[in-house]
C-alpha cells in the first residue's frame, strides 16, 4: 500500500535504527556503502542493502501497487493521480495527490505534515 511507502520513508529518515537487508529488495534499496561510512557498520552488515528514498523507486512501487489494484479491484483515480503527478507533475502536484490519498483512506491526517515537509521528486 502507498501508505507503507510513505511511512517507510518517514521511518528511514527520522528513525534511529538502520534496517539492513541481505539482498536488494527493490529500487528503494541500495548498498550500505552508498549511504553510510562502513566504519560505522558492523562487518556482517557491510555487504547488505538499506532503504534510501528516490523518486524513480517510489514511482515504480506505486505503479506496482496500482497494477495489482487495477487487476483485482479496478481503476483507482487517486492512485492514477499520484502516478500522473510523479510522472509529469511538479512537487506541489505530488504533495496534493498524496494528501488526497491520506484523506480518502482516513489515515492519520498528521501524515500530511510529513508529506508536505519533504520533496518527492528528488533523485
């Protein structure tokens, strides 16, 4: 779900724990060495992967969710709006689409503060 992508990013940026995976899970995971100085990471985790937000990875994860949703349930205008904003919109368009998603799904409205506080189209 898209909410998980938003909260994963928030946790990665504001949390005090580093989650290391032994394999690359998706485009949002990069080698540990691209994010952290290896002298700060125990040797057994230095060849792993960690989450790091990037717009392309986020776009493709949203696209994957949408593809599953459209086949299982049908079209979803809010997801289409998010994809369109990520693909050809500007930062305010992405933030607006993500906030509409939060409202439409009755998620905690405080999440919108986080959405507004970061850039989604960065690489």
